[in-house]
C-alpha cells in the first residue's frame, strides 16, 4: 500500500507514473516540521534498525550513521566523507524489530538525509525547498515494499542482450585504427568482447553528434567491420553543446531558444570539455525531441548504444564564476598576502567548478513556468537520458538500444542504466561497487556496473583481476580508465590468460544472468539484493555488507582485499560453492549454513548456489551472439526434483513476453542420479550434486 502526502507545491519530476491522490493529515512514522521554507521529517531509531536505500551513494548498504545529500555532483573522489555523488535516489527502507516500510521523497532539489548522524537514535530528512511529495510504502517484506515502489515508478529499462557482454573502454582512444587494434588484441587472444566505448576524443572538437573525420574517415564502414566481428561501438554524448558559430547543433539551439537562460534572457554559458558551452533545457519536451533526434546521426552510421556524461550538469567554470575569481585576484594582487588572503585567492579559483552560484544563475521552463535551476538540479541528467530514449524510440521503436548515464534521478531508470562514475583503482572501490548494486536495484536501476579496474589512479594486475571477478555478475561489465593512468586492457598484463578465463565465466553465465535480469525487470523485482531481503529473521545475514544475493538462486561474495588468498563468508543457508577458474575449470563444494574461511587463489572466484536450486552454464563464447543457450550444463545441490524456468528472447524485442520466453527445465532426481528435461534444450546434469 502506498500513500502520498504533499508539502509546498511539488514539481512534477516524472519519477512516479501511477496517479495517486495526495492525502491530508500526518505522514505515518514521521514527525513533520515546516520551518523557514524547509520541511523536516523526523523518526526515532531503535538500536537495531537498519536503513537501506539511497541508490548510488557512498558507504555501506545499511546507510544508517551518516549524512547524505541529494545533489547530483561531478565528484571523482568517492571517499566516505562525500554526501553526494552523481545521482539522487531518494528512497529509504526502514527495517527493524518494529519497523518495516519504505519512504520516497519526490523532490528535484536538495534533500538532506541525516540518518543517525547528528543523533544516533534519530533520522531526519529535510527538503531544502519545502516542495516535496512524500510516498510512504507499506508491505509485508522488504522485497514486497520494493516491488510496490517499482510499480509506482514504472518498469525498468531493458538493454539489448549484447549489452551483457564485456565492454572495453578508455578515455583516450582516439581513432578508427586504434580501436580496431584494441579489438584485435582481444580477438587474437580469445579474450571475449562485445563492445568498445568511444570517449570524447572521437568527436570533432568535442562537438556532440559529430566525429573527427580524420580519425574516422568512414565511420559507417568501421561500424560494419566491427559488427561483422560481433563488436558494437558505444560513443559518449556530453550534456554541454559547444558554443561555435557554424556548428549546426549550436546554431539551431540558439535560434530556437533551446538552451537554459539566465535571468536577463541570454543563454547561460558554462565551460566543459568543448570550452564555452550551452546547456539544452532537457526539462522541455520540445528540447528533448530536438536533442533526442540528433542521436540519429550516429545511429545512421549503425551505432546501437551510447553513454551520456557530464549531465549533473558538470561545470568547470562559467563566465561569471571566472570573472568573480579574477575580481578577487585583482583585489589581492598588490597586497602583501597573509595566510588567509592567500587561501582566499586559491579558493576563489577552486570554487569556480560546479558552484552553487552558477546553479542559481540559470533557469528552466517547466510546463510554461520558469524555475531556477537549483530547484530542479537533480533532474537534469535524468531528462537528458529521457531525451535519448525518446529519440531511440522515434528512430526505431522495434529495437532496444544501449544507454547508460552518469547523472540520474529515479524515473531515469525507465530510460537507461547508469554506471557508477569516476571511481579509483582502489581495493575499497570494489567493495563500494558491490554495495551500490542492490541499493541501485531498489530504485529501479537494474542495468548498472562500475568502471572495472578503476577509473582514476594506476591499476594493478591483481586489482583488475579481482574486480573482473565481481564484474562477471554486473549487468554492465565494462573496463574503463582515465587518460594518463596506466593502460588496463586485459591484454596489457603478463597473466592475461587469467583475465580471459574469468571472462569465460561471464559468457558461460550469460543465459542465466540474462534470464534473471529480464525476470527482475519484467516483474519489478531485484536482480541484486542485500541478504536481509531473503533472510530477514537472521540478524547476522541482515548486517552482511560484502555479500549480495543474485537472482533467485545465488549469492556472490567477491574477494576485494589486496593480497588476500580467500575471505570470510557467511552462509545463511546450505549452499553449493562453485570455485571457478574458468567456464570449464571449476570445483564444487556443498557447504552447510554457517561461517567459513574460503580459500580463493588470485585466479579463482566463488559463486554460491542455494541448496535445492539449479543454474545453467553455457559453453564458453567470445561474444554474446556466440553463446549457445540451447546446450547447457546444470549446476546445483539437490535432494529432490525441481523445476526451474529460464527466460530468453531475441535480445532486441521491445515488448518481451515473460510467459512466451520462459522454458521450464525439470530436473528429476532418482537415487544418486539426476536427469533433466526442457523443450529445445540439450542438458547435461553431470555437475549436479545429489544430497545425502
Ligand atoms: O571530466 O569523457 O565519468 O567516464 O571518461 C571527465 C571523459 C569527463 C567523465 C566520465 C568518464 C569519462 C570522462 N568524463
């Protein structure tokens, strides 16, 4: 059951798709205080209460104990002290001895989440603008509450099936020959690969929807050749449009007034990679239509996937902010600087990026009303992604396209996935990657993953290998790194065979992972869940921060510590441990519920299958189109016969049918042996362990 309560004049964010009448009267569970234009919702916390939620944000799955702020920020240092990164996903789930409910704060501006920070026994959520719709979601379990919530916000984005393949990316890939070489290095070594990303250097002078014709003399042909090799090109699109006379996107945007404007009616100018740039007002439908249609220029070359970047929007500086900094500098120029003024001088320049002053300098038009940017800041990236999706559907309504964005807001989960932004090549960021996965899933973002190997800083061979072992399970499996850092394609390392073998596990699991993903997407379910969702009565399980449930049958527990040769793992129930070295080389260990130290050499990775469940494994392949889903090996620990359902489709269809796409596999256990039957499938049951 969901109830809605409005405060102030909420702006329609597009997050919610189900019409629900707002009620008067007190919001259940919370004390409400309206003061100086802000609204604060306060709830007291029992000692054992857990708070899940907040989608993409730092710290653990249990968010309790810290301070967070909904404010989409281009921040490339995801350290524990950060209150905000790129997204605002204002969902909280309260779970404890006397609490079980969810609450969603539908507010496009800044929202502060003090979750037991100021006082350990109190959570206080403050809408800084005071215009917010609060949705309180009741249900009989965490899973049921999330499903209700997902019904409220609409079905998750469906990527094409090829997007479950491995993607290689790097900021710095420049040209057709260079990208071909990257692909060749993979293919020559039989390292699986399905796509390569094109970062900003493919563009002509960083102009959106253009490409440098010297570096890409025949993009269509290049794409064709890549497609023949089962590779997709995935170009980046930035939010800012370069200010340049004669650049048609700029000229047309100016002429039609499509860019966000300052109070004086002049378009706002901010500096990003193209230099001075304009920012499309994605909150307007006509602007979305115009911008969305431009993706067609690349789709005309055969492109089937994109990533949207810099859409918080990131601003390196504006004409105004840089002028203000110079004013400070001018004033201090002839002074005998002391410590305070010297720091003031430095701060003046550092403060020009992503500044609140800039976010207050420009305006959007929302349904004919003019709204200052900071009031709707957190919608900008979401509406850019929406523009892309709407463009894709006008271009070809019968096909799924790949889209993942950096900034997001709930609602954007219907239009694309997200990647987790500029992480670093730090061990701690493998864990952070893991912890964000279920939190993002709660908010509807199912297609997600982090930059494997780490974006910033220099990676190491062992870090990349361990990170790939987690990436095997994330729907978006992309190796990406920043310009200037150590090159980190799998083939750069002495032990590249280990990387290849780990990637073979991903491809063997594609039929299963795709099936679980699609089932979750089509039933408003979660692909990744904290253990608390499945074992709510087991307090140890509820507090596990480094293992997550995957689909209906599995648990993952990656090794994420430097030099570790294993890890501690908690099994809330009996499970079969699969220790993979490659798709074909693995061993199986039935393990009863409890605490274990599991040995895991650097080239080994675990997967846990719940007792009584079965998962399929395909033969290894080097690209998703080569995965043979009709010939499967079954893995599991069984005492009695079971029936599992596996979903599959053509990988493109935009109206998938859960029933039609499902195949039942019946695994029959007789004595010490098992046999399996499923229509149109060749099944091998050798790797089923029959219980005592
Ligand atoms: O200011 O396009 O998060 O993935 O490689 C950096 C260059 C801009 C940030 C993205 C990152 C991408 C980079 N971009």
